């Protein structure tokens, strides 16, 4: 009896693996879309840090605004790559 139950669990896990592969395939497209949507905002934030440093302000001010810029960029990438908002529209 143990062999059929282990076979059925392996069949169930094999059946779960096939649907698991589909989001990964579509996830590649979503990651690209996420990168394209996040890149301009990340570039603007990094340009802002560079301008602050080039204006002669203390480097601490440039690096003080860098973590929020990176944090918001990562959040937007996560939202776009996982289609977080598709279920809510």
C-alpha cells in the first residue's frame, strides 16, 4: 500500500510542476516589462544623486537619498513583474 500512495504523491507533484512552469515562462515577459517600466525612474533617481554630488554638497546628502530611490525602484519592479495589480482591475 505504501508504493501506490507514494506513486500518487509523485504524480500529484509532477502535475503541480507543470502548472508551476507556466508562470515562469510568462514571468520572463513580465520581468522585461518590469525592467522597462522601472528603468526611467531609477535613472532619474540616480541622475539626481549625481547632480547633488556634482553641485558640491556633502556626499552624505547624495547617499542619504539613494536608499529610498532604490527601495521604490525595487517595489515597482516587484509590482510589475508579478502582475500584482492585474487581479484588482
